[in-house]
C-alpha cells in the first residue's frame, strides 16, 4: 500500500517568518529588487533563514493567512485609463498615406 503524505507542516515560528518576510520590502533587507515573487521568497527563506520550504507551500501559507499576490500589471493591464483615447485626442497625421497599388 502506498504511503500518502499531506503537505509539510512547519512550526509556528517558521510560518511567522514566512509571513513576516513576505510583508517586508526586500530592499530593506539589502536585496536588489523591489518586490517578492514566490521564487525569490523561496530562495531567501532557504538560503538566508534556513527554512527549507517550497514555493507551493509558501503560497499555501500566505493564502491561509489571508494574503494574496497582487495581479501582475503590464502596460496593457488593468490600470489603463478607460478614457485614454478621449483624453489624448486624435493622432497626428505624421505618416503619409500610400498611393493605391494596382
């Protein structure tokens, strides 16, 4: 019969460290980036804090604590002003019209 294992459990101190680290600005820790990703958190917790934890478990812990990742925003993302085209006005005629081809 195969052994079925649930997710790894961590002592409350380790869970607290995961949450505290996720809520800390990485630059205040001397890190060269402004926000965490699961990969960055995993590497930092493993290498600096000595907490052997996988990114999937970090995600579960943060969700259990009521924390969730911000949605990735791109230039075309959700914060694009819906009235942008109206505010911008019409485009300049900087490109010549091509003559029709035969």
